[in-house]
C-alpha cells in the first residue's frame, strides 16, 4: 500500500520528464485511488465550490492555480497555464490511477476556442478513459455532480485569468457553483 507521500514521489518522477511538479494538498493519510486505501465513506468527496482569478475553492480550501481533481484528493497542476500547455504528457497522471477513471473532465478556461487534439482523445480512449472537454466552469460543475453520485471521475481544470474570472459588481467576487451546477456570484470568501 502506497502512502500519500509515496504516490507523490512516484508522480513527481513520472512528471519530471515534462518539468512539471505535482503537490498533494489532501489531508488524508492515504490516497484513495490505491487498492486497499481508506474506505470511501471515511474521506469526503471533493467538490469545487467556487472559482475566481487564478484560484478555486475545493471543499473548504482556497487553492491557487490550475488543479487536478480526483474523487477524494486534488493536486496543483503546475506548468500548465493555458490551453496550448495541455498535452498527453501534462495529463500523464490519469492513466496511472487505479481503479481506472471513468471520465476525465478537461476544463480549458473560459471559452473553448479550439477543438481538443484528436490524438489526445484517442490516447485516453485506448486507456479506457472518456475525455469531456468544456470550459472550466462546466467541467467543474459536471465533475461535482458525478463525483457526488460516487462515480470514479477526475478533472483537470485550468485556472481562469483576470479577464476570464467571474466577478461580482465590486470586482472582488469569486464565481460559485451552486447545487444546480450553475455558476453563481458571491463575495470573495463567502459561500452562498
């Protein structure tokens, strides 16, 4: 059984080829994705509760930067700041996860200006993973719904830039994702 730190070391070695770094930010002692890990009901499932300029709120934690989400844990996705940075190598953690992820939701910012690389989609399909590409808000909301249902899903979400983030009238807001899955606007730090 791998501990959280063991998996992080393994992931860092794999991602070193792409000069990326992954940091686990979960409070769990064991990573849920390994066989023999903690029982599903012992670790809360993740939910993206909000997003803003360069950040997300995952459960009750404010996270800076782009992120990888798994059912019970998340990682900061360093080295990927824009759509063009998303490659097979930048997503290489997902095919290594056991049990296999059913669906990977890829959030590519505020707008989908380009179609995803067909080779990337084929690669994940060969690994048994469906890739759904959409804007970051919709990818996060869909992840929330399916993860809340207990499905084995993941998300890779690009953080929104200054011109892309949802804002309240005072310009300091953070976009919220409500129970309906639709983005809501609230004041920074306040969950509505």
